[in-house]
C-alpha cells in the first residue's frame, strides 16, 4: 500500500549522466546571455563548462564565436581547433574556424584550413563567402554567396538582339494611324513628325531619333506611339536600362500592339531578366500564338533559365511560324552552339544564310561554329572566310577612300581600337595591361570605339588609358567608317573578328590606311581590307600555316599578356600527395565538351583506374547530367566524377586546389582557362593541332617551357597523360615552381608584349609611308626586352618585388 505522501521511486542518474544534464542546463543559460549580448556572463559560463569537461565541442565552439565577436579572433583559434578535434566533419565549426583565421590576419593558414575542411565535407554558399574574403584581404566584403552576372554569350556567337528591330520601328511609325489610339485627351503625334522619326531611324541617325522621340513623349505623354518609338530607338542603341520605361509605357497605352512588346521582352532578356522576358513573351503569345518573334525570344529566355528542351522547342516553333526569316534559324543555331551541339548549329546557320545570303550575323556565327568543328579541313575553313569577303567586302571595294594621312615615319600615330568586349571579358583582360603601357607612349594616341553599352570596372580602367573614347553602339557601319576616316586614324585594330558585336562591315570599307586584327578571334577575317594579323611564333608559325590567313602574320613576343587575378589564392600542395590518387580536371565551357572529347578523357581515366575527374564551370543540373551520361557511355561511372558550379573568380580559382592535371578540349583548345590553371600551379595536357584555335593551349604551355604536356594526337594524349600522372614527385615539384616559370615568361610580362607591339606599329607605319605593301615580320622577345627592361624578380612567396 502506498501512502499519499510517498512518490514513485525515480531511476537514479549516474554521476556522468548528472554532469551531462547539469552542463546542458548551464550551456542553455550561457547561450541566453550570449544572445542578449551579455558576453561577460556568457563567457564565464562557457569557461565553467570547459573546466568540468575540457572537450565539450559545443562549448568550445560557442566560446570561440564569442571571442571573435569581442574582437579576440586569435584567442578563438585554439577553441575552434579543439572543437574540430572532437567533430572533424562539422561544417559549421570549419566555417567559423576559417573565418576566425581571416579575422586574425592569418590568410595563408585560412587557405590551408579551407582545403582541409573541404576534404572533410565543407561546402555550400558559406564557402564561396569565405573565399571571397580571403581573396580580398583588408577589404570589407559580403560573405553571402556572390551572385554571377549575365554575360554575353560565352561562345562568342551573336544572337540578334531583335531580328526585326529596324523593321519594327518603321512599322511602328507607318502603322501609327492604323492602331486604335488610347489617347484620352490632347493631340496625336502628327504625320509630319512621324515621317521625321522614321527617316532619322532608317538612316541610322539613332541618337537624333531618340532626342525626337523623347520630345514627343513630353508633348504627347499619352500617345503610345511616341513611347514606342523612344523604347525601340534606345534598344537599338543598346541602352537597355533606359529602354525599359518607355517600352513598358507603350505596352500600357497600346495593349494590343505586339512589336514593341517583343522589343520589351528582348530588352529584358539582354539585361539577364530571363524570367521577366518569359512572362512578356507569354502575354504576347496569349494574344497571338503565331507571333514568331515572341517565340524566338521565349526560346532564348527559357534556355538561359536551364529549361533547355522547352527553349529549343520554342526556337523551332519560331522557325515553323517564319521559315523564311534567317534570324529565326540563326537564333536556334546560337542556342545549339552554346549547348555544344556544333554540327546542328552549323546546319542552322547554313540554313539562315540560304534564306538570306546577306545576313552578316548568321555568316559570322557560321564561321565561328566552323572553327569548333574538328572535321572541317583547313582549306575549307579558309575558303568560307573568303566567301564572307566576297559577299560583304567586294561590293564596296571600289569605294575605298584614298587616305590622306601624313606619311611622316616618326610622327605621333593615331591608333584606333574597335571592340564590343570592353568589360570583364577575355579580350579586355588581355588588352588592359597593354593599353596601360601604350597610354604612356608619347608617340601614340589611343582612340577607342566601344561597340557595347555594358560597363564595369574593366571598362573604367580601359577608359582611363584612352585619349578619346567613343560610344558607337547602333551607329551604321558606313557612318562609323566615315567617322574613322575623318578622324584620320592611322592604324585601326579589330578586336573581335567574327564574334559577337564585331564591326567587320566597317572594316570592309577600309576607313584607315592600316588595319589589324588581334585578340578576339582565332582565325582569319578573310578580308583584303585587313592588312595584318597579330599572333606569336607558337600560335601561327611562319610557313604553311600562313596560307590560312588573308592578312600578313606578325609575331609578337607573345600573342597577348595575361595578368593573373590579384585575388588569386596561393598555390597549394599537389592534391595527389595526400589523396593517394590523381585528379584530372577541366574548367572549359560546355560548348567545348563534346562526346568525342569526353571519350578521349575516358580513355585516360581507364588507363589510370584509380584516377578521378573534376569538371568545373557547370551552369545547371541539366549540364551536369549531360556530362554524366557522356562519361557513362564511355564506361566511366558517376562515382569517379565530381562537379563544381560556375562561380565568382576567387571561388573558381580555388577549385584548382583539388586538381593535379587539367585536360584540354579539342579542336578548340583552352586559352584563359589554361593560363588561370598555370597560375594556380596546374599544367594542362593538350593536343597541339594545325590551326590557331587548336594551338591555344599548346601556345601557353610552350611559353612556360612545358612542351612535355603537348600531345601530337589522341593516342599520344593518353600515353603522355599516363606517364605524367604517374610521376607524382615531378608533378609536385612542377606545381611548386610554376608561378615562377610564369613570371619569367613573356606571356605574363605585359611590358615586353607592349614594347613588341609598339615596335610592330612603327614597322607597319614605316612601310606604308614608303609605299610598300604589308609583309609578314616578327618582333623578337629579345628585341622587346631591350626596350622593356629586365625580367621582374620575385620573392619566395611569388609576389612581385
């Protein structure tokens, strides 16, 4: 019988269990003080817990966090280290430890800790934030994931911004009276003003057309046509931010009018607002399912959101609706090329040219696609480039001006540079260190013609180097040619070739006495008007390779200099040293990764059964699955593959910590990717081909004296890959000293390349002054070094002194 005052007997706790329970209560109280900012009380309680249990991981971690918050990061380090000793796979502990190392000024140790943490499973957005902080020591940066900006199509192919923009403007003006007016009060735009706008737009005087349209919106604020014209003209100029407001206003005032809505959708797409572009296209298609232009833009917006199958279907639907419009076929080709479907893209561009042989954008894209095709013979590649000249240059050749530039050999020269890539782009990264040095040359004046409205920090740096800077987006080719001729440019540079935003239709008019193609395109322009092509001895050796160029070849000490990112992480120890296996890697874009490329890499992986493969620059889940499928067909399982998403520059560079040897693509080999890998201590195994696109990787590897990584064919690629990856000590030693090799090379010395270019300009100019035709020649590295000075010395850490 139980008495009322007696309680059931509770199970007694062991001393260890009692201690654990007491600690849990104290820890809860400590956290409450911590969250309230009562740091002294919280710290005392954390210390009390650790006196009772020195290995309590959570107390160690929480105390470490508190010490960092109270500006004692050095004191926090030992706490985090002890906590990680208890829980080495805890990503939160690793992130806090690395952050404390950064706060303590121990950046080198933080890079090492990051590598160790990643091996224990640390990953996610927090890692990107930590890398960004380490890459920018001494600066306050956001630690959330770094957002990636929409870039121009990486392939270099040009998607038309709006296939019918000029026609849309003309139709907008001529049809203004036919559309039902939504004006509630006030007058309409007069027919005379309508005719004036149409005339300005169609003659290419777009800036004047914008001024007129803006005035009309002020005078007739509820006339939708005035807003419509303003938006279309701003779009034509590439002023996409400015175009949005008038285009949206036009859509509000003219809800049934679809052409300006299509321009609105295209503007949103060009700004990277693909979801918004999709929505506008859906609205247009709901009104008129047969509107081809909306389907075209809809397809592009879907593909850029990773919805590839839907996007390609929409692009094909646009072709069904407008089968005779070359722009529809061209857009499908651009999407296919970006997705690595080179053969299909070629056919789409070819069809576009059959529909309209004068479509220069489709012709550019067709030639660009051919450079990616390993099956194309060199003679055919050259012949197709010459066809471009026959179509677009021959009709204006008789109109070439007689140049009246003063033939004085030693006078100050006006150097013109034409490009649409003067922002964070490979061309700009090569050009900037050259311009910084040429800007100080008293014998040169640099005049830039910028063919793109987008600007960033690179644009501002380049602008500082220019003596004059002209925005020429939207300016008709004939008008731009006349301007260049009137400004008496002596030597005019094309920095685009047959890639997006080029102005080759200006160059065909020969506005300058000497015209040079450089940097932007790894093949000939095919133009008689282009006198020289700048490259180096590794890219296009003198001899048989020259016949593939309509231009005369000029050898510089290096094709271009490469300036490594200031935010680049340090070089780490060869991963194979502690992994026990070799990791091959690739950071090339998807349109270089075809099934035959993957099949060759798979041969090497089979030959090295313990090896792994890391693939970076992955944009979507669909991209990853596509590569998994290609490797599976070649007999490589998913377990041997790892993937890294496209990210910020510091994060991308740090991904090299996990790669021993990079594998190059073919026939379009890597360039900037090879250079970045070299700087991170990772050599690239590449096949040295016969064309410039197939020799880019070989060129940069030759500049740093690593010809042992150059294969002659596929069989040699596998054999060299096995031999090189089997000699771990040699790879480790090479990795340690690779930055020093780079700094001794002309490819990493802009002062040498700039001196060589300056000398080349004088040789070209002297020949023109003497009435002599262009001729191939070379400026040697030794000759340039005599002008530029001795090589830069380096410290033990690899930093320039």
